[in-house]
C-alpha cells in the first residue's frame, strides 16, 4: 500500500492467491474479486484511468473511521 493506504487490487489478488491458493471469489457468488471486496463494506474502492485511459486500474484501502 502507498502512504495513503491504497493498494493495487491486482497485488491484493496475487497476495491472496499466494496465502490461500484455494481461494476463488466465485465460491462466494462473485465473478471477480473487486465486487466481493466491495460487498464487505469495510473498504473504499477507487477506479483510476491507466496511462492513456485504455483501461481502469483498481485500488482498495480500509475505510476511514
């Protein structure tokens, strides 16, 4: 995570797979990890344009209290 607490969702997914190889968001009814994380309600999700805006980069952090 950066100094503001944002972590790239791709890195979060990679770490999750490394720690829990059997993890699959589809087992929880979600096609992708981002909607699963969003459904928990404890995280902020930020979609940012990539270089030249060709695709979105998704970042996540704990919600501030």
